[in-house]
């Protein structure tokens, strides 16, 4: 009797209909996931930092940091938004940890030092949002040219896709485990500045391993890129 009771269908419960609903639900969810993944920012995997032209290695600490400026059409093509048109200079930061210790980045400090010795910190998500929402403050284009407005609905100055892109692209100060590479993008507000002028460099400090701070990194940014330069 107990077995029979367990096998009985509860009143109003349609098992066949439930199975059909599940069969329909799974492909819909899969399609939704694929569409969502396509919208996420997905740059090419970063190579070890030592393979980039602009890098600095600390042999005693077994750590290499590289910077890869997005100053060519090919490198800028990874973004849907033309950040350079809004006055931002995107730079990819690559940290390779060849040591047996985890690198802690919670106190990481990064400064873009211009040829005139101006110090610029990476733009935050809020900084980028304000600039993209009000691009007239950074109109660096020639007369007659229009900036690429990422317009959503009238009450949304920036679309969700654009916000997700720069939020996902930002370099995260998460620990770098032994024998691994972390990378991400930095956005510097360089309106009216010559980013590749002789003397421009990136100053990086605050990286720690087992509570001890590593020596600072100073990577020149005034070297010519390897591929064809971006035409202005």
C-alpha cells in the first residue's frame, strides 16, 4: 500500500506536461547563456609578460610585468567602444609570477607618468561612465567628426553592453598565484597629452609576496609599437 501511494500522481500534477516544459526550458536557457556570453568582453588570452616588447623583469623575485598599449587598429578592435575617441588611452597590463609565492595586489599602485612628469592614475568605472555619458567634455576629434555615442534608451546615457565591457575589461587586483599570469586593461585619461612622448612610463608599486613589498617597476611607454600605427 505504501508503494502504491508513493507512485500515485498528486491531484493536478501533470508529469508529462512537466517533462515537456523541462525539455523546452533547457534549450531556451542554453540559448540565453550563449547570447549572454557573446556580449561579455572577451580579449585574446595574454601571453607571458616577458614576450611583450614593453616589460620589466625582476630576476631575484621571478616576476615580470608588461604593458601593451592599445595604439593600433588591431589592438583597439578588441573593444566595441572607441575609448580613444573619448580621451582614454587603454593599456593592457600583464603580470607573470614565475615564483613559488602568491603575489598580493590589494595595495597595488599604478601611475602613468607623462613626459612632462604629470601623474595620472587609472580611471575608475565611475570615471569612465561620466566621460562616456558626457562626451562633449573630451571631444578630441577634428571639426566635423562625430564621436561614437553608445546610446541606449533616452533615460540611459550608456547602454548595458558598454558598461559591461569596460567593467569586465578593467585589471583586477586579485592574487597572482605561483607560475601564472594575470592581465587586464587600464584606462588613462590623457586628453590633450602626447602619450608616446619620450620619457612617458608606467610606475607600478605595492606588490607584495609573503608580506614583503617587491621593488617597484618602471616601464617606458615611448617605444614604437611593433605593428602598423593607428592612423589619426
